């Protein structure tokens, strides 16, 4: 048997195309999240990961990245994929990436289903999150490794999650929150057992709109960073004050996820236009201004994260 053939990556890639795990016509326009985050870690800034729910938001993210000369991650949740359709999401993001010079990654946000992860990779995503945070630790490790086994050989990056990043609607008490936070020793063990290159952690943020000001556990972040030394991901970042995000970036956060702030800006502007011109029936006259305010919001975030000028 010829070992050279067995270990040739092209042979492996061919096998994955044959098994229909990846497409043979994949475009090179999208970059992996690992690539963006290792540079961000080296230079101490964070790359914004913005949720892409429709065409106007995708266009706004690309335009903001171009204007700021910033790398950017467009991410689609399972909900966004069932709303827009997987091929539409991939197609629109590929077109956006081809139309600008800055590096763009397409990432699955909170993938909880292995088959969905495979469908995204096959569709052309350059990165996936496998979110096994609701599973017992060993199951989370096993499932994350299963995803890594198919993604790593073809250069698709994988983000994992440890700890529970709740929703602001979850109504948990302070002591319960502590129990949801990522344990530094578990994080070290998780990285040792998976070799994961980026990890989402729970340090006090939550998805959705905050009622009060979120308090981040910087000490925990520092401890985790000292034990794993890989790019760390902050979820639920809308509504976290700019200075708090910047402090977290200094302590090791390299990817900052933003969805709710985009929803607020986009829908807020739609509401404003409709209130100002109640007789308007052309959707372009309502969605166009919403797209423009989203560009400004994202540009502002990129400056806060320090990714402006880093493309
Ligand atoms: O992390 C959650 C994101 O905000 C996605 O939300 O599932 O409603 O698309 P969604
Ligand atoms: P926010 O909606 O709170 O910004 O959270 C986004 C997020 O974490 C997506 O994974
Ligand atoms: Zn999230």
C-alpha cells in the first residue's frame, strides 16, 4: 500500500467531495475564522462576528468592513438558515466576499446539530461553531471532536462552547449565574482533549437585550486565558459597554459576537421611516435607510474592537 497516497491531503479532500461532505466548486473568497483570529491574537484586537439575517444586513457588514479596511466574520444561526435558506445565505455571503478586498469568513453560529454542521460545510461555510454547551462535558468533547474530524482536514475552522451563555430573558439569580460560568480548569481540560483553536466562554454576558448593565468576570477571563492561550470568543456582546469590551479584548477576547444591536438599529430605522412616511409602499425606501444605519453601527463596533485598518 502506498502511504503517500493515504496521507495526501488532496486524496482526503477528494474523498470528502465524493462523500458529498464538501463541494468540489468551493470558492476561495472566504477565509477561515482561525486565520482571522490567530492574527487578532498576535496583535491584540478582536474581529467582529455579525449575524447575517438578510441581504441588506450582509451588504451592510461587507460595506462597513470595506470602509474600515477590517477583517470580518458573517455568521448565520440555525434560525437565520431556516429563515433565508442555506443556499441563499452562502450565495449572498460569497457574492459579498467577492465584491470587497477585505477578508470575510462565513461561520455557523451556535450549531447544535451534527447534520446541520455538515450541511453548512458542504454549502461552503469556512467556519462552524459546534455548541455542545448543554451537553455533559465528556459528550461535548466527543461531539466537538467528531466535528473537528471532518472540518480540520479541509481547513474549515471550528469554535466550541464551554459554560452556559444564557439569554437575558432567562431570569437566573446571581448564584445560579456563577454555576453557568466557564470553569478555567474545565477549559484547560477541554482544549487538551479537543485541540480546539477558539472557545466561547461564559463570563457574565447573555444573548438579547440587557435589563441592567452586564458585569463581566475579568478575573475568570484572565485565568482561562492563562490556562489555554487560544483566541477566546465573547457572545452576547450587544449592550456591553465599549470600555468593558475593550478591557476583555486586552485580556484575550479575539472574536466579539453582535446580533441584537444590529436588530435594534435596523428595525429602529425601518420604524422611523415608516412613521415619517406612513404612505410609503416601496420596501427599498424603508430597507435602504435601515441598511445605511447598520453600516454605521458596524463601523463603530469595528473601531471599538480595534479591527479597523487590520485587513
Ligand atoms: O446567539 C444568538 C443569535 O442572536 C442568533 O439568534 O437564533 O434568533 O437567529 P437567532
Ligand atoms: P447578542 O444578540 O446579544 O449580540 O449576541 C449575539 C451572539 O452571541 C451570537 O452568537
Ligand atoms: Zn451567541
